[in-house]
């Protein structure tokens, strides 16, 4: 399956960067991040594509992965209350195969004056 991960960003938030494959430097709980086949980022979303196949499969000439871990850094630009949309993952050629996570409410406060 060629899987497409799609994460929408709420207004007032921006993508601060995606973390490269391997380990998230300074973030020890992020271990062994996967390398997407392709990524795309706009002001309102982040997308990453992965070749997914069962372990020991010869699909994609043995280059498919059974699961993946990816991470991005987000920056809240404006204080306020936001709903972070859920992430979707869908098969690029069979849209009836998909998964979706729940959205979450997030409150952002202004940094304390120094």
C-alpha cells in the first residue's frame, strides 16, 4: 500500500520543521523515526507518503515497511484556544482503506514577560 498521512494545522499554528529519520535530537522519547518517501507542507497541512507492506514481503522490491513513526515540530503563533485536527492515513489508490485519529483541544498562553 502507498499510504498518505495528512495532518491539518489550525489557524494560528505553523510548521516549525519535520524531524529527520533516526532519532529526534533532544527528544529521547522519539526513537527510530522513519523516512517518508515524500513530504509536502503548506500553511495549513503536513503530508507524508510511505510504502507499507507486511514484514518480509517482496512488495516494492522488499523496500516496504510494516509500520512507521514520524514527527513534526509545530509552533503556536497566536495565544488562544484551538482544536488540533486529527491525523488521517489513507491508501493513495484505495481510499476506502483509511484510519483517523481524534482531534484534541489545546490552549496556548502568552509567554511570561521577562
